[in-house]
C-alpha cells in the first residue's frame, strides 16, 4: 500500500529552515508554525501541508500545479476561535509565500516517495 508521506514533507520544511540558516524551532519559523502550541498536533498550517500531501498522493496531481490552488486554502474554523479564547493562541496565517513553500514541500515529498 502506498503511503502519503506527510512526515517527509514536515522534514523537508525543517531541512529548508536549517539550510537557510534559520532556527527551525523559532516561533517565527515556518517549521515551528506547522505545530499547535502543544508541540504535538498540527496547526492550521501543518494541516494544510498534510492536506497538500494527501491531495498529491491520492490524485497524482499537485496543488501548486492545480487551477484550484488559490481556493485550496484553510479557513478560520470554530476550533481556532476556541483556541484564541481558551489559550490566547493565534493560529498562523497562510500567506502566499508560506502556501507556495508548503505546496512545494508536499510535491517534493510525494515525488521522492514515488521514486523509491
């Protein structure tokens, strides 16, 4: 059975941060922003990365190559509101640059898995 290489995509984002000379655990780091404050669960950005990987693994297409890319973005959810109220945590916004990096990481992870 083929797997969706979500962990590989997270690792690629981590590697990009390190190679760019950034601390991947810094709160401003894209890698760190993939996780919720509990450091265990994905944030909205991490869920977006996982969704991009699943999209590519299941369809054989990549979000960055798709006409749907501009619509394939997470929206504010009830969960986000509750996190703000209960914990004071503001989920990271997904700007165009971050979306492009995450889409690229998803594509690279799926292509690398297919090449194995």
